[in-house]
C-alpha cells in the first residue's frame, strides 16, 4: 500500500495542507477542532511526516551529530547512553560517527553531517582535531568535549589533573610508597594531563616515579601489569590512566601470583560499569559518564535554540572527578579507616563503596 501523504491527511480531515502542517509541526494557530480532526486523520492513515520535507519548512532536522574518537568500549557506550536519554526527551535523534582518532576522518565525518544535523558534539582528546572540528562546522552550533580548555568555544572538559592528584594522594594515604603509573597514549590530552597530575603529586610527596606506557586498552593494561610484576623492586601500588587498563593490569598481577590489594594496590579512572564488577572491586575516579553525556546533549540543544542571539555560550565547563574507594586499594596499614580518608582537604570528594552485582551505571 502506498504511504499516505500530507495531502491525504488534509483531504480526510477536510482542511488545508497548511493547517495539517501547522498541527504536526506545532507552529501557528489552529482551532482545537481542527487539531483533533488532523490528528485523527493522521492516525487513521498511519501518516509519518517526511523528515526531509519537514527540515525544509522548519530549517531544523531534529537531529544531533556526535563524533567520537572510537565506538568501542564501556566509556563510549555509557556516554552515548546518556546522550540518547536526553535526545529522546527533547525530541531529537542522534547520528553517531567515529573519527578513529584520525584528523582526516574527523574532517570527513563533520562534512558528511553538515546539512543533516542541527548541531554537533565532537569528542576529541587532541587539541588540533578539536580546533579543526570547530573550523569545519561553520555556523553550525558545536560543543567540544575533552579537547582541552578553550575559553573561546563552548566545551566540556574533565579535571584530569586534579583526578590524578587525588589518586596518588589516596594511595599514599594507605601507606603505599612505590606507586607506578600506567599512562595513556602519547599525544592524547587526557592521558598527558593525568600523567602530569601523577608526576606532580609524586614530587610533592617526595616519592620516586615509575611510568609504563599504555593505550587505554585492556591488552595494553595487561602488558603493563605484567611488566610491573617483574620489576625489582616491585611497585606496591598502580594508578592506571583509565579503568580498562586497570582491569587488564589486575588480571596480569593476579596471573603473576600477586594479590590485589595485599601485594599491589590498584586504582583506575572513569568508573565504567565493570569497575564495580571485577574482584576485588576497583577503586577509581568517577566522572559520571552517562550524566556527562546527558548534560552535553542538553547544553547543545540550548545552543541550537539560542543560535543568533547576541550573548553566546562560550563557557568551558569542568567536570570534577570523585574518588570512589573499593577493595582494590584497601589500606596497607592496620587502620582500616585510612582507605576512605582524603589527604587533599576540601578539594576532594570521597565515596566509599562495596561492590554490587547490580553495577553502577551513572
């Protein structure tokens, strides 16, 4: 059967096509009786508005473009989950693409979305890619995420430096003195800032540093953990730059016959759902991934609605990580209360948690 058109709805409701358009788009005055006839006709004919035609008449596609460096992993799935919740609530759809952590592919993805979306969210841990994205977007509202602080553009960044400092101070407070760091990939702004926070906190505490390279993947975390297990002297604690590497390191340490946290304490970053499910539960820096994604989508929609206004939103919003203490960093001292105490004053927020099989989706 041929799909119903807007003219079919108008004929059945005995109104003009313009009246049908006003009812379905929610734009322009119509009587309640006309509204009811149009809605009843559309329902009877199972009419579905043509998105292309609607976008031509309203200059809106009701679609948001999201460009991520990768589509794999719990972090990105949680981020998209939060965005999707907000998009559905606000009447928008998502188009998601991956740049594969490559500037040229990011450029191609942005170009492909122009004219198809009302705004863009670009998550890039590389400052040059973030600047490129903003340049290519033209007049399209764009929100940058994790591309470094930029006072001239609307953006959201995580306080990676502060989170890393919290991680080191927590481990030091539990009695650890040989704290190693599994770093993220070179050139990645988040990885570099977390490394800088680790180095600063270790220097402040007067402790020696040990850094092993990683790639933000479980396999690189396992390789780094295996290497650290062979070191002499062996570290008594490991701060991994993300949870997935921390999980890989935990498996490697356990395969080497070491106990976590008795022999080596472990802490990650992000608080992806699996962090609460591994054994022992993983201490981590929570950034409320899904909630951050939801807030990013809502903020972009506000930018879209405010397009053309004299006062533009150019603020850089900073997400402060929260230390979540689980058994993987249990205190090495005899005082069990040490593991849930802060050493950084009122800057740090600490949550002590026991693992739950229900998980911890933000």
